[in-house]
């Protein structure tokens, strides 16, 4: 007996907590996977500053934007045909 708990009761508690943690980790991973799949950036909206290398997202209607880090005007990558 340790802290008034018998071995078999302690083992059941340990097993329940371990399985609960594993189940919680599985749910968390599934939640993160769903969030990543819902948000996708299309290639024609992606830009990269030639000076500092900062990637950024631009609106589809814009052809040039200012870099959010250094403020230099940058062109946005055109979609591939």
C-alpha cells in the first residue's frame, strides 16, 4: 500500500490516465490536421522580397506590394499557365 491505494487500484488509475492522455493527443493532432487542410495559399498570391527574403501574401488584384519587413516594392509571382 502506497498512500492508501492498493496495487491493482493504482494500476487501473495509471492505465486510465495514460490512455486518456493518448486519446487527448490523438484528438489534438486531428484538430490541427483539419485546420491545416482548410487553409491553402494559392501560388499566384505568394510573394517574396528579393532583399530580405520575407515571404508574404498579396491580394489577387495587386501586381506589386511593399515588403512588410523592409518596405521595398516587390512584384508578386504570376500564376503558371
